[in-house]
C-alpha cells in the first residue's frame, strides 16, 4: 500500500507532507490514519518543537477523495461514521498537540482540505492560493469543519462561505480570517522556513503553555480566562527557560563595572 504522506525532521522542525499529488492530495481513510500517526510521532519526539504541514504538487488538498466516496456510497452508516471519525481525530489531534502546527497552502485547499488547514495554528498562504467550502453544491455538508470556521471568521462570513460554496482568493481568505498571512510567490519558501525557524527557537514549554491556554479560552468565561491566565503565568515563571532568559536580559542591561 503506497504511503499517502512523507515525514521529515529538519532539526527542531517536523514536516508532514501530503504526497498524493496525482489526486490533488485528496483525503481518504488511509490519509487520515497516516496523518494521525504522524502527528503522534512528532508530538512524542522531544527534539521536535514545531510541525509543518505541507503538500506536494500544485494543490494543497482537494478535500475528500470523491472516488472513494463513490465506491462506498452504498456502505452502511457505521462505515460512514468510521470515516468521518477518522478525519475528526486528525482535527482534534492538531488542536490537542502541545506543539504549534503551521500549515502552508499552495494552490487550492477545498472542503476538507480547507478544514485541515483551518485546524492548524498558523496558515501561510501562497498569493495564488484559493480556499473554499463547496460541499453544499454536491449535496453534502461541511459538518465538522463549521466548528472551526465559525470560530475563525465569525458567523456572517462563515455562513457566506458554507451556504454559497464559493471559492475565495488568498487575499480575501486573509481578510476574513481563514489564513494567518498571505506570502508573495517570490519569497514563499523563504518566508515559510524563516517562520518555522523562528518558532522552533522558542522554549518548548513556553510554546506548549501558550497553545494550551489559547484554545482553552474558547470554553471559559472572561473571568475564568483571566484566572487561567494567572495560573499559566505562574507556571511559566517557574520554568528554567524563563529564569535563564530573565538573567540573560538583566545581565545585558547591567552597566559595565
């Protein structure tokens, strides 16, 4: 069975590359299972501080593998549930990881492909990229993806995207909050690597605490969010990395004797 992804580790950067360009990196059950295993592998790797999710070929991901869906059209609800849960596990795993996940989108990220990108912490989009959720046009629903979409872009933008199914440019995707940043074609690879390197140089504990609190706030009231921030602040101050950084800063500011 041919692997659907490639794994590489480049120093402190773990790279997960969708490797099915002949299918525009469409998602099937095997791809979901391999993604889940790859995320777990890099999460348990102490040398890895940031994960890069990218893709081979002209498009990031065209969404679900329609050929596989056609073959399984007559399957029972249990089989359909198992497939949906496999992708759901990947989306949940990305958010649950204690390491940042940076997605880079070149070409099209459509339906489940756009959702896969949206699950990541940062999305860097090539200036020629396009994203969208056209499921409704096929009689389908971007069911699991709407949870993330509403949080990312707000109710009205989300409704516009899922009810019309329209595909948007990278510029509009950045404007509404689908992507973090649009990167010029001329400097795309360079800026991706610079961003990954920048993140990888931060202390692992600080990255983990920042990501954990960032998403924990979704389920907390304003008052509880401040309280959780106090606890996290105290925990961060107790780490060796923070203490060493403070000492370096104060030593550099001391006047010469």
